[in-house]
């Protein structure tokens, strides 16, 4: 389980890589309560101060990909 806050440099780098509006695809998510599956696509809303990449998913949900736990990639 990932419990440490990422360095501010990591947060800034993620904001460069995933600016608002960037289209992404889910590779892996460790949330047992989420119905999202690998291959789901969405659009980045913002990156928070804890390096969570908040995404509006095409299937209707809004859920963050957690740095160091979940895996997304740009389309």
C-alpha cells in the first residue's frame, strides 16, 4: 500500500505530463470499489497536491488515478 506523500517535483511533473483535457486510458487500478476496467478512457480534470490525477471517465464516473498505485497512459 502506498502511504507517502510524493515530492512536490513529482506533482509538478505530473501536471506537465497530464494537463487538464489530456485524454488517458486506464492500464491498472487498485481500487476494489471501482467498476473501472483496464482499457477505459477519460479526460484529465486536474492533478491535486498529492499527485492524484483526477479524471472524468467516459463511462460517467469521476475518479482519481493515484500516483504509485494506479497506472494510466496518454492516448
